């Protein structure tokens, strides 16, 4: 093939030279074939790509097609329900609601309702008029030790850092939160001027890097924290233990996104990869975590303090619950992040294969809090690919009090799911630090869209409540959601995720499904005592004889 390509390009060059000498003005053709010949020779002699060495020039079409593939697939081939990670159907509903345009669909559902995994909520013949319900439902977050409780909307902006997002995106989200009366979570990148400029409610997330409240050695600085935590805009504090996109792995800010401004805000070297530690240095045990919660609550002046985590080993969360019972210290809220979460940079294996998905994690956390008689003191916030009102309803039915959305809010900003969040080349200016790109994101217009998306999604959720005969999201439970398990079987959520009797984890007769996990858990260590591993070893020994 290489000889054939060289022969064709050489003949083309000779023909171009003949044409140029015969008819003046065609030297540009000579230039084109000369360039093609030079590229072909370079492809043949280079050693890095065997494909180019064997197929000079022609092999380059592979990279061109690969570059075009996502765009061709999204705009020409993708069906309404096949797009990933967010289908066109769900992207469209966000765009329509954000723009306050028609958000109804014609000719019935495009979802296969007989496919395994299809889910729905049962309606009621005693449905209520939507006018009878509160169109802006709120949940008060704040336990017995909180002196400044916060009334949160049922839908809010999930954790996304300045750095991962552009400053215009952060400004637009915060202004949208102000317009719509809901909160914006800062993400672990820290509290920045852009989070405060428009006066929207803020949940300040404190990650393992302690950005915005750290000493030079990367440890926690209580004085800096106190100064910022008492700002009126900061309504709650969230300690990030882990996140769904990369549980057990520190946050990642690629070097090309680490601008001088971001480096100054985070107090890190400029233009370097910023990878947060996988664990906190301020504590190392479940009891230590709760003492840190208490410390932050006192330093903030009594504001709600909670923590966020993706569920990994069940016994480790149970250990935290045991520590709550032992110490008497409880967080005001727990944010449960599903393994399907994620908006920025994460290793493929972490995004795909580590951490519990949201539904299973949410049901487990709710069960534990009920089983240890802690549920009345702690609110649960669900986070993980929540886009529509029905997705809100599902998570509220499983035990959540409040929902957070990251990708839904990004779509409302104008994100087109170009999947370039980690490259600093986001075409809509949402996830980039390139001024030539983020300047195209109009803060006034996009903030209004964020507020409208929130308003219409919450309104749709209230509409669903009215159709099911419920006056409040607090009335929802696992008996209200149905799932087609296979072609012959339909189960309610309470059959898939059996309900737990209050206090059943405190005595000797604990539910069998949780017994070993509870035995493994210790309030003095996150690490389990490995009873499960011992059982496995015994089983292996028996099997081998």
C-alpha cells in the first residue's frame, strides 16, 4: 500500500508541475501535492504508528473519522433513548424546561414498558388538584445541635467546583440559585468570589484537600474556615468523604485547567495536576469524623453540617452509625452519591465499576439510620444522575429528603454533552478555563434558564404527587414505586429493598442481611474486622475437602 500511495502522489505532483508550467497560475496545485508527498514520506519513515507506516496518508483518515464519530453519532444516528450517559430524551426535557418551551411529548412513550428494569409510580383514583399542594415544597435541615437550620428546596445544584466549571458557569448557577431559591454546592474546589457574587445560597463542601481553609502543608485551618463559614450566603457545610464518580480516589483537576487564579484560590502550585488525598488528615476514625462534624458546626456558628459519601463496604457506614450512637454526635444531613455520578475527570474503571449505584446506596443508608434510631435527626440528600421529576420521586420514595443534580444543571446552562469536560475545550464554555470559550456563556440568560429548569422540574414533581394522591414528598415510601424485574414479574420497591423495623440494629436479633456487616463494624475504626472474609475462608476450606 505504501508504494501505491507514493506512486499516486508522485504522479499527481508531476502532473501538477506540468499543468503549472503549461498554464500559469496553477502552482497552488503543485503545493498541495508537494505537501501530500512530504506527509506520505514522513508517515513511512516514522516509527510510532505502524498503521501510518503501512498506509501512509490513508491511515490518517482513521483519526479524522474518530474525531467526527461522536458528533455524527449524536446528531445523526442517536435515537431518543439510546444516548449515553444522558439520553437525547432527557437532554431535550432539560432544554425545553430551561427555555420555558413546550415540554410535552406526542404519540406516547418511546420507552419499552415491557423491558426488564422499567419503573413507574402508581397513580390514585383519589388524585388531588395540584392547586391544593405547595408549589415550592421545602425540607428543614438541622438536627438537635443545629442552631441555624436551613429550609432547602427539594432540588438543588450538586457539587461542582470552580476549576472543573468556568467562572461564568459558576456565576450563572449561583444567580440561578438566587432567582429560584435553592442552593448551590461549591464542590471540593473551595468557596470562591464567584460563589458569593450573586447572593445565592451556598453549601460549602470541604474535601480532603481543604481548599479555601488549608494550611501550607495541606492540613485543615480552623480560623480560615470559621471566617468563611460564618458568611451569610453559606447555609450548610458538607464534608466530602468520597464521591460517586471516583470513590476512594481524590478529586482531580488537570494541569491545563489549573490557572493562576484557581491555584491562588486553592493555595496550590499553578499549572500542576491537583489530585486531592484519598482520605482526610483531620480525622481517621468514625468517632473522629463526628467530632470533626461537631467542630465545624461550632466554628460555623451552629449551621447544619453533614457529610457526603458513596457507599463502598457496608460495614464502614455502619461503623459511622455505631459511632453516632456511642458519641451522641449526629450530622445534620448525609449526602448519598451514586456510583453513576460524575461530571468532570475520572478514571474509566472508577466511573464504571466502583461504588454502589444510587438506588441501592440510598436504601441502605436509610435502612441503617432507621435501624439505629437515627433517622429523625438526620436528613438524606440523594445525588446521582437525577434529571427529571420522576427520578426525583423515585429517590424520595427510597428515603431521600432532598435531591441534588449536577448534569441536569449543566444541561440547563447549555451543555451539549460533547464529552470534553476533561480537555478544557468545552464548546459551550461550561467546563473550561479558556476565556475564548467561557465568554460565550451569557450569565444573565443562562441563570434564568437554570432557575426555570428548577422551577418546572419541581412543579412536575408536585404534579406527580397530586396524581398519586399525596400532599407532600414526605408521604412517599417504597410501596409506591414499581419495577418490572423480568417479563413475568413486577415488584414494588419495598419488596426489592425490604423495610427495616426502627431500632432493629440495636439489639441482638438484627436482620440476617445486615448481621455480618454489623459485626464487622467498629466505632473506633473505618476498617472492618473482616468477619466476611473469615466466613469466605471457612467456606473455601469446606469446599476443598
